[in-house]
C-alpha cells in the first residue's frame, strides 16, 4: 500500500484485502512472483453477485503473463 | 490424478530431507449441515467437516502448518449438491491450486480434489469455497489456516514477538433467509462460468464470534483468560459481510502488529481496530492490571456505517483465578425467600452488572442495571403481584446465575 488519502499511517503495509472508503484514493504496488489468472474482487461478497448473476458486479480477474 | 500423486511423492522426497514436513488435511464438504443458534433456532448450513459423524463446524476446522511445510489438502465432496472448491485466501498459491472454479477446477459430489502449496509467511489466512461464493461463504464454507514459524514455536514470526498463548477470533454473521433451500439450492450448471442465483437483501440476525453469539460467548474456550504481564497473541479475522469495529479494554495495552500474513512495520498501539471482510489482524495483548471486562465487537453495515449489533468476548486478567471458575462459580444467594416485594442478593464477591426479574409467564417485570456492581449485598425493591419469579443475574448481558423467588 503506497499511498492512502484516508489512512496515511497504513502506507507501507502489505495487504491482500483492504477497505476503500467513499472518496478515498489508494495507490498500490503489485510485484507478481508467478504467472496465472487470479480473481480481484470486493470481499463484501454481496457485491460480487448482481442482477441474479454470479459472478457479477465487483469481480474481475487479473492475468499475469509468464 | 496420477500426475498429482506423483507430485506428492516428489514433495515428500524433496522437502522432508530439508527438515520440513508434508502436512495433510482432509476436508469433507457437506450441504446438509445443521447449526443450532444461541436462541435454539436451527439453520441449514454448508460446511467443511473432518469426519462423517459430525455436523460441519462453523467456522470449519482451523488448519495449521509451519512455514515452509508442503501442504496437501484433500477436499472430498459428499454433498449431494453443488460442486465445491477450497480457495486459499492470501496464501499466494498458483492458479491451479487457487480454488476459483473456472480458473482452476471444481470438485463434484463423491469426488476428491487435491490442493498443493508451500506454507508461506507465518500468519493468519482463510480458506473458503469459491463456488458461488456469495452463497457458499454465507452458508458456512469457511475456516482459518494458520501458518506458524518453521519451528512451530510461539513466536509471531522469525525475529518477531514471543507469546505464551494465542487465541483466534473469527467473525461472521448469518441471515436465516439465506439459509432457506430456495437460496441454497442454486443453479450449478458446471458447463457455465456464470450462474443464476436468487439472494434476498442481507439482514443478518446472528452476529458470530467463532460461530457463537450472546450467552454462548461465555464458554471458556471463547473467553480471553490471561495474567498480568503475560503476552497473548490474538488472531482477529472477519469473513462476514459486515465490517467489525473491535474495542479492547485500555488496560490490555493492545498493539496491532501484523495483518494479512505480514508484519506491520510501525506497530500501532490502539484500543480500536477496524476489520473489513476478508482482513486479518494480529494483536498483541499485555495487560498491566487485574480486570474483568470484555472485548467489544461491533458489526457495522458498510453502506450506512451504522452498528447493527455488538457482541462481547469476556476478558479475565488475574494472577490467580481462572476465568472458568470466576464465571461459572454460582455464588449468588437470594434471601429472605419467600418475602414481600423486597429481597437481598448476596454476591459472594462475584462482579455483576444487572438483574432481570421475570414472572411465571416469562414477562420481564423489573430491571436493575449497574456498573460492575460488586457490593456484597444488594437490596432489591419492587411492587409486583404475588407469585413465583425468576431472577437472572447478568454480566456483560450474559446470565451468570438464575434464581427463583416467591413473592407473597
């Protein structure tokens, strides 16, 4: 976590899950150590179902090439 | 499957020689679990069990490995329903072992699936099913995976903080409507990567710590029992759909030292901690005085930022007495009995903070609240009809003792 507009004291933490509050800006640095396709999603899991479809809404995947 | 068995042989051969171990865990996925809540209501659950004779516990069994161990998880799906997976949240596994069904594999009814990884940084992680996770996690398919340092000792990580005991508190919630068959029996066409589901608005009515709530939190395995100047390591983990605001008694000197399997470089001394869904925090506790108090866990709706419920984890810091003894010791006396509109409660030195009196029909007729009342004798006066009454003695809203009183 490189920069947080709301919690500057949290900068420098290494996280796999974190909140982003309304109007907050977070900057993250990612250094992949293995290739593959991995999910990136809101862990408030209500937000990964939408319009009666799962997965939907705040769910995407990240492709890391070899 | 053959390839996986060969891989296991390879792991066994290569790592044991380095002094590290192969750790095997089996989890049996079930779809017809039943969980009795604190008020006696029974909800249908999904979950992970370790034997066929038990209900799947919620949370699932806590799994352990040491840093550098080769871990093999055998997921056996005996659910007669949807496929399941094990997603290893935060454990940095490769794509094939990540348990996201359309990106790795899913395990169908009466099949085994095997997951392989090397236990990474010491810390607290989750495992949970990633098939229609919105429903399956709420249904109960989650647990904690703990990685200890390579030698398995009670130190937070190599070069970290030594401690004498650790406690795990996993927070979640349950909404009974989500445990109806109409929600749980969702579409699972395995040729599709997306599924049609129907979920109600989320209004949980059970707010859980280690699957327990309200008076269940008085059980000795939940309470934090420690002594002055003894160091305890708390692993706090939220796998619910609400955020937690945790408030520690100031006297515990809570220090937030790690999160999501990594040390926090500048540990934070704070009596409050916010934990969003999916996050884990490591908290070091080193009390300086004896006390009886509680850790307050608020369940916060993230859309409105309002607290929906508070649960209390009892804390007892004492050089000599065990919490068990302190909480279970029934030292209260009510006298004279029978009497007329007045009696005394003798506490035997046991702190309490409230009294509730119910009539024979179960109606609440009288309440007394105090701040940690520890007066030896208390005088109760009221004007109620003749009859038999039940008198509850409370601490942190939990019932310490129940006495009968006859008003004549």
